[in-house]
C-alpha cells in the first residue's frame, strides 16, 4: 500500500467514514475505501487559473456536502497532486484536519477486503444537527402538520426532515445559503419550501399554523416572543444555540448567547419541557438546547 494511503486508512477520517473520493464514477464503482462518498472531480487543475481555483473548488465541493469543519476529513483521487491541492483548499476553509492520498487501481489490491466497498454507494458525508437527530422522535409525526425551520442556513435540518417525511419550510435571509439548501435538496431528491425573508421584520414570520418550529444557532428573543401566534395546539419548539460559559470569549457576541437556564423561559406561553441541556457543541462552543411542547389550550 502506498504510504499516504496507508496513513489515511490508519487515521481518524477513515474510522469515522469521512472520506471524499474525487475519482470518476466508474473508478469508484470498481472499488473504493469503506466510508467514502463519491464526488467526482474529473479535471486537470492546470486548466483552472490559480486566481479563481478556490472559488471554483468551493462551487464544485461546497461545504454543505461535507462533514462539520471540526471533524477530520480524508481526500482521495487517482492523481495524488489533485487530492493534495483539494485537501489544502479545504484546510484553508477552516477545516482542522484534512489528509489526502492517491488511490490508483493497483492500490486497491493492497487494501484488506474488509476495508473496501464495490459498486455505487449511498454513503454521504453531511449530517443534520446532532441535537435534531437525537431528539427528532419528540417532534409531532409528519401527519400532525408542517414544520418551520427558522434561519435554516444551507438547509441540513430542513432537508433531513424532508427526507424523513415531514412537510418542511425553511426560512433564511441569505440568498447564498438558500442556494446551497436547494442544491442539497435536489441531491437528496426532496422538495422543501425555501423562503428568502428577513426574520427581524415581524410580518416575515410565516403564519402556519405549525406543528413544530426549529431554531439552530440563531437567537432572536423578539422572534421567539412572536412564535405562539403561529403554533398549533401542542406544537413543539426545538432550540439549540449558543450560550454563555465562564471564560468563553469567542463568537458570537454575548447578546447572541443564552444566559444560564434562559432557554427554559424564552417562549411566552406555558410549555412542557421535554429536553433541557447545557453543554458544548462538537466544535467546542458552549451551547444550550431545549425541546418545548406547548400545553393544550383551555
């Protein structure tokens, strides 16, 4: 086995299944490392001017399709130099650990069979917010009504819920983020509604009524105060965002962080607290998460 490939298969990216395979569809189908996602990049990089190379790669390999930036990632290509260039570009985007390796036809014969896959794979590298994945069973069933994802960004939560059968509307004020959400939805073959709206304006809150509302890494206390008007009876509100912690001085600014236990009383309506935790996200930032169920109206 070539040294770079040997190092990659012994590393954390391989153990996590975080491998990006840039080879052609045919090469991937003939054999690939277990835990690889196929994203063909069949190009001579010399044909792409260096001045625009980063933007070109960002368009073809957007972060929305990749694991979180704090997780290790491995990149393989038939051309080792291509793999190395892409790995360096991804590291420049803020990824903490990116490895690369050449993977030619002869290399596969040196890889133990248990570490290989053949044919096309549905494995993918992106995932929904971990808090959503862990507590999604507390949401009302899809038949109960639609779900609203506020400040949905590039759509991981929106698309994942649509895949599970919910009717989802995602709202964000950034057109570029919504364009990525549309790409993610198209790749996943789902059709959530995506709206470009500034949620700081009260009239831009979709009226619903909603069976569930999600807010991830977004804190607007005034917006939360308006939610009861658009919720169904016994609706669920799921929130996971930044919090204050002793000694923490990073982003976002303090006004965009929750105080200790503040998440318990953000909604101006009587609720049942199904989940409350104050912990840290995978990237090390302090976070708080709650799942509220509105009590029946009397």
